[in-house]
C-alpha cells in the first residue's frame, strides 16, 4: 500500500519505521522539508517528500502533527485527492500542555445541535447489544454541514458485546454515566442532559427513565471521585475533556 505521512515526530517516525518494515511504500513529510528527513529515509527506505506530495501519495494519508499546527497546513492540501483515499488524523487537543486555547475548538458546535444525534447513536448502540466502555462526549465525531449532522463513534476498539442479563445493565449505566460526566465541564445544562436521556430512551423503547437516571447519577459521583484521585496523583496527566 502507498501511504503518505504528514509529520515525522514521535508518532510519525514510529509509523514510518513500522509501516516500511511491513513492506508498505511510505512517503514521509514534515514542515522543514524533505532534506531534514534524509536520515529517517535512509534508515527506513521511505521516501522523503513535501507535505503536498505526502497528501497525494496514494491510498492512505496519516496526519500526525500537533493540533495547533493543523491550521498552518495549506487550505487546499487535499484538493484533487480521490474520494476513496482514507485520511487519518492522530491528533489530540491539549490546550494546557501543548496547543494553547484554540477558539475554533473551544467554541465548537453547540451541544443543542448534537443532543439528538448523539442520544440516537447511543440508543442504537445499546439496542444492538453493544457497549463502548468509554462513551465520553469527546468520542463522538460530528461532521456538521449546516443543519445536517453526521455523528460517528471513535475509539471503536473499545466497543464490546454486552454481557448476559446479570451484568448487562451495569455496563449500560457505565456508558451513560461517562457521557453525563463528560458534559459537566462543558456548559451542558441539566435540562439538556434530561432531554438527552429521554431521547435515548425513545431509541431503546424504554417506558421510563427515572430509575435509570438515579443509577446514572450514582455512577457519575463514583467517576468524579475516581477522577479526582487520579488528578491528585497525576496533576499533569493528559486529559481529553477541555477545561477538565
């Protein structure tokens, strides 16, 4: 497979070495130009190219640069790239540790627009007999085009089949509590969480959410206690919920 890699830091360099060793044809680039990658190219057999060349390299393109640098990429970087080319972005947003505050990300899409599609997706997940095990809001990927919102779950390696009847509800509550907890630092109101849960219940055909809501709130308190202990022990640990 022909693979373009944009970024040659720790992740990009590791991917270049590993994918080249597996026999893929790798085209690696960075912001400093191909000449700065001569050593990596010689070591791995990959071809050092410019960023636009990597974007047009072939069947797969991996973007692996700090989130704050994404806005510095050429606006037309993927112009002319065929629709069947897969683009993977390995980035995470670290406003405190690395990237600084990025207004476009901080403002984002109002939760009100995401309320129904995320509730629908969570309901369909559980109705299908699956659970995520990390159903935080930041693991919903939304493509917004005006009033059209296409929501997908990421980190799908965490998705598992729900177990039998004795522990099934426990895992469902864990998913929903993780979602509720992740909204607490993002300006989501309790009324919005209530409407989200009602929408979720509609997807699953649940007649009432009162008992489920109480279970979720108990689990949210447990998650908050656990998170506080982690933060005390590791005050600089990476977080995926901005502002948390």
